[in-house]
């Protein structure tokens, strides 16, 4: 198992890693009319911090944190930023903005990160991620889209770098799936927009 779980000896230097989802998207056939505001993903407990979380097969009910392996940014924020970039690249909505943009939004995409953990003693060792996304209309606060995403990805070696690369592959795969799901909603949103006019 990766080190960093305490013990005697000299202090271990903290190592910071970037959560950079490897997203692959294609341009949308039709942009959804309106402006989308993407909020940072909410999270509870350890997931709201920057320490990387792990769980062992021997103690499946015990969630632990590495002392010396940390994310450079809170994961919920990093995932939201990656999602914003992907939606803009795919031209999924006419405009996609973040909270810092202070723009008036026609739709709001909220979500929660419910699992982001390393499983070093699984067979094979892997990482696991789960999140949910909900799209809310700005005019009537009705839910227009709601979907949960989850998966696992094997690590290709026992190094911290391999663990982080697996997190990036897995998060990229799930966020790419979310973008494709939203792209498929474009015809329905276009009909709704026409009906309001």
C-alpha cells in the first residue's frame, strides 16, 4: 500500500497533485439555447477537503486519509471547472459560466461528489468515484435533468502518480459521459424554448 499513513520516523514531505480529468468531447450538433451556470460540486466529510481519501479491503467501513498525499484544490471545485471547460469546448449551451462570472443564468447545473477514493488493497488496486448532477431551470426552478455517475478505474502501478492518473482517467470518462447526456437534451430544450416564445 502507498505510504503516508503515519508511523514513526522523520516527517514525510507533503505531495500535492492536480485532479485534471481527461475529458473527450465532440462539438454539439445543436447548442442548448440560454446560459448555463455550473456550481462547484458539493461534498461531505473528508471529500470537502484536500487530503486524498482511501479505503482498504480489510476495513471496508473505515474511510481514511493519506497524511502526505493531497489534492492541490478541493476536488468538487476542480471537477466543476473541468466540466465548465468541457461544456464550453463542446458548445453544449449557448453560454456556460461559473459563479465568479456573476452572469444571469437560464439554467443551473448543481451536483454532489459522493465518492472519490483510492482502493490500494483491491484486486486489482483501483480508484473509485461517484457523483450526481442536476440541471434546474432558472425561470420555474424545475428539474430538467438529473443523473448519477459512478465507476472504478485500475491503477497501473502502486505509485502515487499512477493513482492520480487513474483518478484523472476515471473522472474524465464520467464527465465526458455527462456532457454527452446533456448534448442529447438539446432537442428537448430547443422545443421548450420555442414553446415559451
